C-alpha cells in the first residue's frame, strides 16, 4: 500500500503514515473477511466524514446502561467476530493452496520471449521494499539449460545469465522498439 501511494517518491514516506495506517485498518481484508479495526476493537472506527455528516451505524446498543454490560457485549461481539474470521481464514487458506498448486508448473520460456527480471539492485539510501519488484521488459536471447537463460538487457547488446525463478512473462503491448528488432533477428536465425 505504501509503495503504491509513493509512486517512486521515497523521501517523504513517513508524512502520511497515519492516514495510510487508518486506511489499512478500515479496509476489509480478503483473508479474514473483516477489517482489522473490527477484530481488534470489536467495532468499526468512526471516521471524520461519518462524524461530520452522521452515520446510520449504531456502535453501542441502546439497552446497554453500564460499563459492565458494555464489556460483556464487547466480549461476546469479539468472540463472534474472531470465530467468523477463523472460519474465513481456513477457507481462504484452502483456496490459496489450490491457486498455488495450479501455478506450480514451470513456465516454458523460449528464445525471443519478452520477460520481466527480478530487480535485485540495491541503491544506498532507498528501501528495497519500496522499489519496483521487476525491471524490464528484456528478451531471452539464448536458452542455456532447462532453467538458465541469457537475457539481452539493453540495445547495446548487454547480456546477463539468469535463473528461471527470477523471470516473469511480459504480457504488455508497450515494449521498446529495440526489443522488437532483436526479436525479429532471433526469429530469422
């Protein structure tokens, strides 16, 4: 979420951390089906817009008249929320496993394929977690073995030997012209 918000401007990442944290905590998570606010506080947090314009959501039932009753209500409400979240987590874990198992097969790259390459460059002073994960697109110039390939990284012919696990198929339409030229040359060989 931080990486998407910053869009490459890492210098002031901490200035909006409060707003980003609030957004994260009030967003329904796919794995639990609930917001972290609901799971931690037993209720949703009132945001300024709802305070200013009013909200139809009742945070505390009208029949609660003491702190003790509220604690009992909150305890029961949180137990239900946690039960539902655990149930949702189990079904999501099964679904994730099924999706992972379908993608486990090795992608068959061929000479001339356009690929993304895992960005392992580290620039001093910049957080790698906030950098782009992949660079490219690049072109596979030669296949050395089942899992090793030679990529052409630039127009000048710079090459690099890389492992299959550091590649991802490029599926875009906007590739640099030099890549298309190299691809045509490889096909004509």
